[in-house]
């Protein structure tokens, strides 16, 4: 674990706390990210002599570079679930710039930090070897996520929006129109698969996707399309909407999987949440609860825990009361 400037090791059995690295700069806009096995941390630095994405080994207590800043800068690194690979966005240096400060690069600026949009996605292994760089001519890449069980990632691609629309706060600066899957092959290259186009609204504009979750088979992805429900994108069929309401539980990391199905929470009617098992293009509702706020708070191989909360106001950010729901998802649970 870390507290922004220091990476610590807590020995649970001995109840000892040791600082492994205590010289991280306090400007880091994202916490250093541990590898799935906990041995490594990956983070971004922008020092005069150390700029790029770096890896810290908690066993040797040594830091080494993975992606050095130069003509491009890499940001927002993310581990594959097996810990073999790290993916990150990259953008080019501005034409009139020569330095390696953040302001010298073509970031899309968000409210507090860069948006997760790049001109390419670069993939390296833990040794710093570049596996491949995903890029498309005149297009930008967004919202990449790793699959849970294989060396596969999904992402969106799109083109710059008109400047007049870009100035409106509710729009991303890029119109994302296509859903992709990238598979790392045995010869360490990324094989790209076009899964189809993002749905359009009644005015013919591509709609925004606010969440991507892989299905357990890694044959497709569930995409929460803003205002248009949950869609399934697969390499074997055309995109199909499988649930009308928005997927309301924002998944950060590994989502609950039971058998060949992934758990999804979606609005059904006003003030009600449906709890679904999504399996390929099939959606099975296993429960529905009267609540206006819900999230998965924990799960094991057999059980699922969901918090269903209630708020008085329509725009309340947090629930004022609620219920903890425990489901037995597979046979054989006690």
C-alpha cells in the first residue's frame, strides 16, 4: 500500500510496518498501482532527469524505467490481470515544444487531470520490453480495459469533435464510434478485432459509452451506452442491446463472475434496480429491489453481496439508509 509519497509493506503476521520507498513526489495525480501479485508498483514521474513510467520492485527496492518520455509521453498505466503486461495511453509532443514537461504534450485536459484519451496505446511487459503499440491514423483511443482471464484488452476509437461542440461541458472532445478488442498473440503482437459501431441516437449522432466490462469467455464486451442501456459487442455477431436501463454499478477492477456469467446492476423502472447475470448476448434477471442506489460491495466464488441504498432527494450522491443483500450464487454454498 502507499500514501502517495511512500510505499509501505505491512506484515500482517508480524504486525510490522516498513517503508520500502519514501521519495515519491507529491504531485502524483494517481496513486502508484500495485501488480496483481503485489510485488511491483508502477507510476508516472516527471522529473528533470526521470520522466516517464517507472516500475518499483518491492523485493529488491529498486526502481527502473518502463517507458521514457521523449517524442511521446505515456500515462495512466494499467496491469493485465495476470501481471504479465502493462498498458498505457500515449500522446505526442506539441510541434512547437522541445521539453518533457506535461504542458509540452497534446493531452486532452480534464477537470483535474488528463482525460483517458491517447493517440496510441502502448503495451510493455514487466521487463520494459515493448510488446506493441496500438494506433490508428487520424483517430484517438479511449477507455481501454483488460479482460479478466486472458491477455486481451478492449477500447474505443474515434475522431475529433467540431470545436463548437467541444466547448460544451457535456461532450468529450472526441466522438468515439467503434468498439475494438486487441489480443496479444504468441509472437507478442496485438491482433485487432473490430466489434462494431457505437449505437446512434435519434439525431444520428454516436452515443457515449460510460463503462466496458468483458464477458468471462473474453469473446465480447458489455458496454453501458449513455441513455441507451447495456449492449453486448462480440466478434461473432452484430452489437445487440441486452438490458434497457443503464448499468449503474461502476466496476473498478474485477467484476463478479459466476459460471459463464458476469453480474450487472441496471435500472429497470424508476426507483428500482434489477440484478442481472449477463452471459454472452443473454441477460437473466435474478432479482429486483426497490432502491435508487446500488453497488456490489463484495463477492466470493459462491456468494455475492450487494448494497441497495435509499436517498431522499433525486440528486443525492450517497444513500441515507439501505440493505445489505447476500445471494448464494452457486450450488454447494453453506
